[in-house]
C-alpha cells in the first residue's frame, strides 16, 4: 500500500485490515479492523476525514474523497464496489454501492440499502434503510427484503472479509526476470 502523510495527518490502518499494495491512502484515512481497501483504490483525505468502518470494503479502482472539513464514512460491513466514486457522502452499515456508481456530497445511503450498478446519487440525496435505488439520477425503486439485492447486501461483507484474509496470507509479489 502507498500511505502518505499530508499536512501532519497520516492514515491509520488497523493491523487486522487488508489494504492492497496498489491502494493509495492519503491524509486522515482510518481503516478499521477487518475492513479492506482493494487494488487501485484511492482514499484521499487531504481536506476531509475518511473512515472505513469495521468489515467494510472499498473495491478495486474506487475513489473516496470529500469537501473541506467533512467526514466521509463507509459504515460497518458496507461495500463500495468496483470503480465507484464516493465524494463527501455517508454509507450506513451493510449498504452496498454497485459497480461504477457515483455518490455525491451530502448524500447518505441507509443501512442495508443497495445502489444499483451505474447509478448516480445526486448531492444531498437521502436513500432510506433497506431499499434499492437505481438510475441516473437514482430513485428509490422498492424495498430489498426478499429480493436478489438483499442477497448481495447480506453476502458481500462476509465474502470480502474472508477474501481479504486470503489476500493477506497468500499474496506474493513476483520478481520479473530480465
């Protein structure tokens, strides 16, 4: 992992968290126990604070940032899937932001809710707990209880926690010859 102090503020990573070697953490980033930050992700807390709560995961090539003096929180067990942008927003526990989605300043995603892949959550939007939001701009479509979306919200946190431990234990760099 690439960690950088910025203006006296340095990332803090719990020893039981997984941060991929190609992830970049800058400034006031806090990664709690059992959380994971995957390959190519950038968490830039140069002007804000970013907290990745216990068991949460920020997947490959996602970017997390915020406006000056804001707190960007990825709730316990929440998922920021591949190639997402989360800017100045808050995700509740076990919320899932689907691949390629954007969640903008002041937005909040409720606990156990899912943002469908490719969606845009506009500034200030409040997605309530336990629903599916989709579209650009995203709108609440339906409760997720008993749907396939609920499967992903429930299954993703333990799956990524286990996969992160496998990467911690089994990842080995290869030295190229030549």
